[in-house]
């Protein structure tokens, strides 16, 4: 492999030009490793080309600029929230990688719009770059690197094939919204293992967004995540909510999920088929977060509802949950749509301790996102866009009391749900607002 050490800038810490020049030169010669010098460097958008390994060695920190205009050359095709730009980007590239034991830093605190909290989360700027965005790339490796303080989504892989994410660390601010760990968006044949992720939003998410560039649309298939440790204020392991195209053959196994809100979730909203999903052999520790975060401490949530009123929800079928152990503050939830039942769910070998938490007064059946959440609000008294909307009575759309109090298992609008060898230990006496039924199948 050819190897180029990027020349350190002589007039400061901004290494953008030197780094991009080294990438372009080596790519023209057939590819190789572009290694950053040891030290602390700042850069705007960097675009990888085929055959390039961007190597961040131990003792090196590559920090993204705090000026959104510095990422114009990192404009990408897929919008995420209000982000149309990335820090490290690639399109239609093959055999690319980001490796090394150094740190890629997002300067999260520099991307706040004001001081203080909005119902438990920080006020983030609308325009923030994602740290890594690869579109329509093949044979990707992301290995060993630490990502810290992401301003927005950390790793967003779009319509990519043959992906290996191994032994990376993501350490994001648990109060910074939209700081997902790794998002597999319409990707195929992805393998992820040995990773530690701390994120305010989802640790790992499999989704199929509707892209402005139709060439990037398609299913997410054959994704395997194993032997990782996740922490999240939202849902650590999630499929959805964007499900415009099919999702199938996805396995999550051997995970340690701690200090999280929800552990495993399927949220089908946009019409795609979701099938052949397995959550297995993992430990969970689920505590409810403030209502700004979707979820009420559920260890497992599977729900299918239309995002937009009048449209058909996704079909969800053939889901297996097996070998889950831990504690939770919410219930196992399987909740379909009256017009589109969830089908063939098998839950087995589950051993949970259900406890009362700090937000017991807000313990609801949370089915967000609901149609009201498609909004542009940014007012604590009214709601937050794409998050929640307050009802006239002061409640929140999509959050309602369980019909008969909090159960251990809640099932509605589902066909062929098999529950086998499931043990849920509950307090005695039961707290106020809890159902005496462990299993409520309606």
C-alpha cells in the first residue's frame, strides 16, 4: 500500500487543503494510506476518493471546523434534519476506510444556538454537519477510531455495500439532540462488532429514508451487529422510523445496553416491508428519559403506525426476540395499526426486572412519532419539531396512559404473537398506576 504523511501546515492548525491535496494525489496514483501527522488539527469538509485509507494515528485529533460554511464542499444528497453537509464524505467510491487509534472531534458545544436546556436537551443549531457521510460506496472499513462530541449524526452510510465497522468508539453528549451513533440507511451487507457508543439519540439505526437522489433509494438488507456496548437517551438499537423501503435480514446479538431509555425498537412509519428481524442474547438496563426523548424505558418496542394521516403504515412481520436479560422501567410493547396488523412475533427466554423510576408520573404508552409530530415548532409551551406537540389539555400527542395501567407486556393489533419462557419480576406491592396483569394482550 502506498503511504503519504500529510504535511503539517506552517501557518496554523487548519489542515484542510493539505489533507485534500494528499487524498487527491494518492487517489490519482491508484490509492493508499493518507496519514495525518501527530498533533491537533482543524479541517472543513474532506472528500475521500476510491482506494483511500484516511489514517488518524494515536496522538492525533482531527477536529471539524465550527463554521457551517466550511462544509460546502461536503454537501451531500441526503438531508438529515436540516443537515445537507458532512465533515468526511464520499460518493460512488470503492475501497475506502477511516482507521487509526486517534480522535475525530466534532466540537459539539460550538454547535449550540443558546444556553440552557429545552425540556431536558440542549438548544442545537439547525444547520450542523454530520461527521461521516458515505453515499453509494462499496467496500467500506471504519476501524479503531474514536469519534467525540458529534454536532449531529456521527456516521451516516447511505446506499452502501460491504461495510465493516469494527472496534470504534463514539462518545457524544447525552444532552445534544440528533447525535446518532451509526446509521445504516438503505445499506446492504454490513457487519459491525466490538464498538462502544454513547449517544443522546440512537446508538445504531437501520433505516430507509426517501432520498432526493432516487439512485440512492432502496432496501436495507443483511445487517449484522454484535458484541457491542451501547448507551442512549433514546433507543439504543432501532429500525426506523424512516421506512420508505424494505428492511430485512437484520440481526442484533451479544449486546450490552446500559443507561439507556429504550433498548431494542422497530418503528415502522412509511410503507416499507420490515421482515426477518432478530434481537438476541443481550443484557439491557432501561430507564425512562424526559418526554423530549421518545420512549418510556421499554426494553423492547415494536410498533407500526402511519407517519402521515391517511397513508398506509409499514408491514412488520417475522420478528424474533430471544435471550434478553436485565432491568426496565417500561413494558415490552407490540402495537400495530388496526388496518395493518403486526404478524408473527416470537418472544422467548426473556428475564427482566421491572422497576419504578424517576419519571413514574410520565410513564405512558409512547407511540411517537405520530402525524402531529410533522411540524416546525420550537417552543417548550407548544412542542418541538419532529419530536412532540402538546395537546390543548397539556398532554402530548402520542403519549397516553396504558389502558389498564402499566403491564409487563402490552400487545395490540398484532397476529400470532408467541410469548414463551418470559419472566418479568415486579415490585410488591405494585406502584400506583401499574396493572395487576403482567401480560395485557387486549
